[in-house]
C-alpha cells in the first residue's frame, strides 16, 4: 500500500522506497510525467534507411511507428487509427506504401495523412486533413539516434542530452571511420517480471558483474587465461553521472594503461583487415583520437529514461506495467569497416547477449528476484549508499565514483524525483 503522498518521500540521498517499483499508481504517474513529457528514445535512423521502411516501437506504453516517408524524412507516428483507435501497423518492421487499418479500412500515407475512407459519402463533410495519424509534439536526432517528446519540450534534445552524454555517443559512433553506426543487424528481445527502472539501474552497475556473471567470467578466464579484474573494489575504472539522470561506466583509465593499450592495438593490427581498420581510423581522426576510441571501444552508458548504448549495442527499454518490461537489444555495425570487424562485433554481442549467450540471462534472473523480494515490505527501503562519501565532482560538472559505487543509480533517482515533482499537470 502507498505510504506517502509526496514523491520526495520516496527518494532519500542513499536509498529509495520499494513502492517506486511496485505501486501501479506510481507507474501510471511515470507514464504521464516521464514518458509523456520528456525526450524519449524511439529508434535509430538507420533502422528505416529507405522510403517506406518502418519499425514499430513505443513511447511509454503508447505504440508508435518510426518510418521514412516518400520525401526521405524520418517520421514518428502514433500507431492508433483516428477512427476507433485500432493499431494500423502490426509488423515489427518492414517496408510499405501505406498504413491501412484493418478494422474498417481507413488508409494513411507514410507521413500520417489520412488518404482513404471506405464509403466516405456517409460522413457529413468530414475534413480528412483533421484526421491524420497523431505525431509527438517534437522529434529530433543526435548522430542518428531519434528521440521524441509527447509534451512541449522544456529544453531542446541537445540540452537534454548535455555535453558529457553527447561525448559518449560520439565515442560509440566514432568507432566507424565514417562516423556512422548501422542498426541493421537484427534484434534480441527479452521480457522480465519487474520494473523498467531495474534495467536502467543495472546497465551502469559496476558492482554486480563479478557476482551476477561469475560463471561467465570464470569461463572467459579459462578460455583466455586472463583474469577479469576491472569490476573489483580496487579497480581504477570509474562510474560517472553525466547529468539529467544519465550515467556511464568509464573504463578509459583502465583500458588506457600503456601495457593494456599497446596489447589491444597490437592484437588489432595482427590481421590485414584489423590493420586496415586501424589505418582508416588514424586517417579519419588522427592517431591520438583514433587509438583512444579503439582502445576504449565505444561507451557503456544509459540515457534517461529508456536508452542504453553499450559496447556494440543499442538497447531500448520499454515499460509494459509496473512489474513487466520489454528490452530490445540491437547489435550495431560500423559503416566503412572491413566485414571481418563487423562479424567480430556480432560474435562478441552474441557471446553475452544472445539467447544462447552467457550473460544477459543472469541479469534478467536478478530483476525477477528483486521484484519478487519487493513483496516483503517490513523493511521497505533499498540501499544505494555505496561510495556516497567519496563522490567527486569534476570540472565538467559530472560526478565520479569508483566503478563499484552507486553514483549512477543515485543520480538516476535524483533525476527521477526531479521530473516526477516538476511535471505535474
Ligand atoms: S478503427 Fe481503424 S478504420 Fe475503424
Ligand atoms: Fe549484468
């Protein structure tokens, strides 16, 4: 049962009340105050490269269509017929000339205009231009990542992302010598019995891997002879809160240790295709930037409320109910690299994240266990105190903690509170 009336009562500096994961009313408020009012990730432009291409997605629980119209513009349309609300697009993705509602046959073109009503004469002067598929109030992109806002945006997309977050997206995209990623290698979807916020917390949680993924790490150690120590309490890797609820696991310091850096670059340059990739990157960005991007290897970041950009993948989090969430994981390709590089990325993705992979199932099991445990309410507070005393504010305004600290989760919850308190109708 709900104990408080103000959202500030649910979030403390070092913890959150369990009902933020279990209260259906709070979930409904999140849909209204976060998903219906903030910038939300809806897909990548390369998922709909040609006119007529479309992909189904959601904003909160609202079904949408991401598509490319005949002029080549990317459109975001609500997947709800203007007649009596049936969805007009059923396929997860594909190519089409129009969207035809199968209930009574109303037809819309690729920018949402209503073009056909069967037996139209029965309507008394109905103006078809007033019955286009509805669109979000705003859409905008950064490096191909498409975001939409259902309400009037308080700030622009770029302000909402902020410099440190855009810098991490740049790291991810600059792994291509042409600066472009392609989200065109299929997707893996999973559903778990828990709150959407569990996946957001977990994506930038450097405390859990040694334990949740113990068997995977042991297997990798046996295969390679390398013991993974990046997520230890004494590791020089860090976590950073980037602003607006976004955060990342910062492995730069760890990976750029000279011996590690040289080892990685040497391994890359061992094959002709690896050498070509290295040379193309140096030509595109200069040696210093190219080597840093190659060694750091993308980023490991969440973007509030529903995007994760991690290693090779783009992950979209879709809330379904307070205790049910769908996650779509899309491995990405790099434009302008030898095929072998992209093949290697897909294999790396599969190793941890595919249905037969060794890692993602462990996380899903933990989400289910957390949601199950939340049914015990005698001591309702969850503890996010780890590293609170040693957080360090950097000159760019970001907050840094040791890699196992809960700096990212605290920042996410502070932002959640801010948005839940501000966006009251
Ligand atoms: S609900 Fe779409 S045509 Fe009737
Ligand atoms: Fe994990």
